[in-house]
C-alpha cells in the first residue's frame, strides 16, 4: 500500500501548466496531474470553458488555477506564465497541448492561410510559450509536447496537421540539447484523436491495416458535417476479408527484409497481427500450412512459418500482457506488436514517447 501511495503522488508539490486544457486530452492530462498532487494551471481561449473546467477539477479536490490564453496571442502567452509565477513562484511541468486542424484538404490543395494557421498554433506557439516558461523552470523540470499518431502514420485527410506534429519530434530533440545545457527533460507524447473535441477518431475504432490483394482499399475516414455545421472526420470500418484467390497478405508499417533478428518488441500501429522473428518466442506453436504471406514495406511477400501465442513481462506481478495469434516470420528485421490487437485483447492503452512506448492498464493507468 505504501508503494502504491507513493506512485500515485508523483507530482506532489509540483506546478504544471497545460495549454488547451479545458476539454478532451488536455483536461484529462490536467486532471491526472492534479490527482497525483500537482497544482495545475489550465487555459483555453474562452473564459466560460476555463471557469467550467476549474469548477470540475476543484470539485475533485485538485488545486487549480485557470487563465484565458490563446497561444497565438503574445500578450496572453506572457500573461499565462506571469500569473502562474505570481501565484506559485515556479513552473515544474509545461505541457504544450494546443493544436488546430482548420482544413481536411490534401497537401496539394491546402491554402497558404491554412498552412500559416497550422504552423502558428501547432509549432510556433509551442516554441514561444516554452521561451516564456523556460526562465522559470529549474533543473529537473519537464516539458511535454503533445504530438499525434499522424506524425508517424499520415492520413490524407489530416496530412498537413500530421506534418506539424512531425515537426514537434524535431523540436523535442532540439530543445533538449541546447548549447547552454537544458534545465528540463523534453518528451513527446503521441496521442490519438480525441472523440469528443476534435475530429471524431478514436484509436480502437479506426486503427487497422488493409489486407492487400483483396477488395479496393476504402478511405480511412470520410468528411461529414455535424449538427453545428462543422466539418468532422468519421472513420470507415475495416475492409472485410476477401475470399477471392488463395493468397492474402498481412501488413505492417515498419517491417523490412533482414537476416539479423532484433530481440526487442516494437509497437506498430499499422500491423494487423503480432509478428515475431524468433520461433522460440512462441508458446503452443503450430506449423503454418496456409497460403497467407506477410507483406513488408517494399511490397515483398515473406512466408509465415508458425503461429502461436506469447506474453510480455510486466512490472506488476499480477498483470500479464498477452499476445494472441502471433505469426512467426523469420526473415524480417523486427518483432512487431499490433497495437490494435494488443489494446483490444488486454484492455490497455499505449502511450508513445520519443524513444519508447508504455503499455498501461485502462482502469488503473
């Protein structure tokens, strides 16, 4: 119990600023930080949204301070930092969550004004708020930029949005190797679209990979108009399995032919199956006699030799993460975890960072 209590209060005495934090992902981040002991500073463009969020968080016993801030407004950015320091005297955590996606046009059709807006809010503002906050951060502080899975898995309908989120990866790396030595650790968190406040995507509803060689690939999302006249993106269901022909394929984003196996497991948001390079990873192994093959990034088809299951060790002795229906494909470079299968089979979610990923229980986090 003592260990659990300590883990649950990791931010005791800390001060955390979260931009765009009155709804959705930002609000959930602020709430979690507050539950773990932080004094949280939330912000949004509208005073009513700020007031409502402050009331909700204070109702849960969280020390909360709300400030109106449009991150594109220099004076409001300065006000956010100044008032935080006036009230709490320091900043321990800065989380840049604000982002926009004003268009679902393709890259070739995106207007210059849209490009300017995307850059201004999604990238430029993150840099400018960090510049304002950094003088008030001490060694050991943390900076987190909220990126997106679209930074690594582009979607045509939000292509330019994904480009700006890819830029945050470079910003994270660059900001932690400053010539004068960083006072903070930089992290990148890649989130999925939030269902209630952004484009209508949720991970478990829209993440799949096409089974090549079947029916034509449907779009992953279609544009619709909601009851308020705003454009939203609605995910298409995965394609059905084809019964035409003997050969179908399994797909993954990051696989490539290679003779040297890597013992680590890599999270792949595009894989339809778990894939291992090593037969010894499997329990209850079975020889594979089917006609399916595994398609890698260069469209080469690689034979599947065995199927089976395995499990991953966990820091929690009562929690096992199971990988069902694992395919053994010896001639690929990496063993891959299908994020879609992992989350559904184990009731977990996956938190992506710059250099690693964390598998967390949906109930206990």
